[in-house]
C-alpha cells in the first residue's frame, strides 16, 4: 500500500489536488514496479536530500492518477474529467493532434 499526501498553498498544486479523489485505489499492476522499488529505497534511507527526493518521486507517481481516472471515468472531476470529452482530451494530450 502506498499513501501520499500533498500539503501546499501553491495555486497550481491546488488546481491539481482539487481534481483528485480523497482516496484513489489503483491496482498495483498499473504502476511501474521499478518506480515503487526506488521510492521504497528512498523511504528507508536517511541520506541527505531524502525528503526532496521522496517529494519528486511522489510527483512522478501522480501518473497513477491517470490510471485511476481511466478505471473510474464517472468519478473523475476537474481537469481529470476532461479525458472523457474528445475535444478537451485532445487539447490536454500533447501526443494527439487537435481535431479540426
């Protein structure tokens, strides 16, 4: 089980975290196991910069929220809900060309 929190007053972070569910259950197979092992190594270390490293790894793990939104599109809100609208999804995706 992985539990992470975001505590910040930054407006950009607030916009992102406001779209997140209070609890998101994402099956383990949806997250890269190598990333989880790296995070586990950092949480059990007392090396300098450990806190900053863990913060960045949790940022990277936010990609698991995409998996959650894909599995539960009816529960997505805010910018996550945009994935269910073809035009908004195209605008949010840097890899998909915007339909004309």
